[in-house]
């Protein structure tokens, strides 16, 4: 822009799964005040989000192989029919101004049978520690069905997301006289203007309408945009496991929104990664000591041993095509806790660790007339499902952290990316493997 008196605002970025939209507005200084330029520039850039997701490796790309056999996408969408959608909101920088930003937030939706189907699925939920929210669980526990899309967002946007799902369903086939959507949350107030209520109904509708199967964008996307995990940047992650033919050949898919954990507890496949990477702790890039005085300034030496109490949260959604009834799905949801434990989570007092499992089998079970016949796996054959749920949960968390790039948000608060090259080196050293000949993978995405 040629005007020497012009001021360019921070771009507002809105990502919808499949596309990335960037808009820029300009202000000019005239008559002693700032005004919007009459010929304001609107720049819209559309980039496939799937291409962005390829710039940082997943765990298996680094040779960090966890137990079990993944599906084709190593994602929750390996369970046939499941669709995932994201809307990502990123705008502003610098000091926090409530209602204006900076904004680092969004919403993620999971549709168990895809957006073209309104048929319920059997489901159940479990909470490891209940300092959080998941709406709709009273009826889920009573009735045993997931009847609406599932959504995950920030703590203060649960209500608007729930209402938006109902608005989206109005006029669609299958809506009962009432709806009780399932919406869960984690807190992104370190990086984002959470009290500005930036997630709107149209953002939820966009995520629903753009939900798709196949590869799932991870890291700084959707509800995970402003989240942190083990004091690295966190967010959305996913993984899947396919059981052997002897165990039925069923698929288990997991999606996480991880925002929990202390650095020193972080492990990958039993390797104490957090004990080895004690730098890159969260920090404030603004020098003013009055801004969040308890948070270290970036560039100073800070040990992870001086970390704060564990007050984060994690939401986990498990999908399977195995024929399971609600009481069995409750058992599956419970096993998520063990996957989190493998990475170093312990369900701290301030944490909202809430999990949901559903099965796409038994189509037609929710019919309101006649007698319904359903199938179920005997309890004695569920051990393989338990084990693969644990493995997929662990890998989904690691994938979320590897996918997330370093982010600076409100008040210059900075959450650093998990350095993939260092993780790879630590893992290989612990396994007695030589360093790979390839150049280290960049730490930003």
C-alpha cells in the first residue's frame, strides 16, 4: 500500500475444512483520525487445508511407531461414514482487548453417519475428571443414543454452538420435536480472547456443511486452535486402529482436542520426552512486566520444573464399527483414560477430561415402532477393542502436538510447537536406533 500514513490491521483468518480464507482491512489517517479507506482492499486466498496439514509430520512419519495397525487415514474417519468439519478463527495480535481479540479459537464437529444421515447411533460417555462440560449427556446416558452431531469448541462458546446445531437441523429430516446436541469444551483463554465470544452460529454451520470423510486436518484447527498440551502447542489430533481378522477386523477411530498436561510428565511410547525438552516453555513476548506477571518473558531461562498446576482439559471422541451396545461403549470410553495416562496425563483436579464413544453398527436400532433386533460382541471378546482404543488415543494426542505449530496470541502469549526433530532423536536413542540421514523436520507448520 503506497499511502505512508496507512495502517494495516492484522489479517483475520477463517479456515473452513477444505479452504483457508484471508481478509485484510486497511485504515487511513485523515482529518486527524483513522478511517476505513473507501476503496478498502479485500484479499481472499483459498488454499486446500489438506495441503497445509502435510507440512508437519505425524508420529509415524518420524518413525515413532506405536502399537497397533492404523487404518488408511489413521483417523477417526477410517470408521466408514464418519465425517469431521472445522472452522478456525484467527485474527489480531498484541494486547488483549475483550471483544476485539486477539482471536485464536474455532469449532470442530463430528457427524457419526455423515451430514446426509439423521439416524442415531448407540453411544455412551465417561468422565475421568469433571471440571468441564459436555452437554446432552443426561439423555445419552438414559437413552443410549447419539442423535445429533457432536461438537467441540472453547469453554465460553458451548451455548452458541449447541444452539447453532439445532438451527442447522431445523428443516432436515429426522429432527424430533426437540434436540439435545452434544457439545464439549476446553479452555483457550491463554491464547485467545475467550470472553469476546467470537464463535458465531455461522461458523458452526460452516463446519457442519463442510464436514467430510478422508484425511482430517490436525493441530491449530477448529476447536483446537488455541489449545495447549503438556505446555507445548496442542489442538486437534486423530488416529485409528484396525483389529485383526481373528478379532473381527473392526475399526476404532479416535479424535482428541488436547489441552492438558505438564511438561515433565509427557511421554511418547514410554520415552520421557518432557524430561528431556525442558526449554520452549510458554512465555509472554511483551516486555511490559505488568502484563501477566506470573508468566515468564520469552527469551528468559525457564525450567519446566517451575510449572504451574495442571488445569487443562482433554475431550476424546471414539468411533467404531464394532457392534457394541451402550453399556459396552461406556467400557470403551473408560479405556481412553489409559491412553491419556500413557502420554503423562493424570486427571488433575482442574482438568475436564470427558470422553464419548459411539458405534455405527446396528443401523435401524432407533426405530420407534415394532421390535428391534440388535447385535453385540460378547464381553469376553472386547479386550482387543480395549487395547486398540488405548493405542489410538495415545497416538492421536501425539499427532495433535506434532501437527500444531508455534502460536502467539493474546498479550503476546506464546505456545511453542513440539520440536519434531528432537522428539525423533530422543525416541530413536531410547530404542537404540541410529539417527536418520534425512535433514531435521522444521519445527513450525
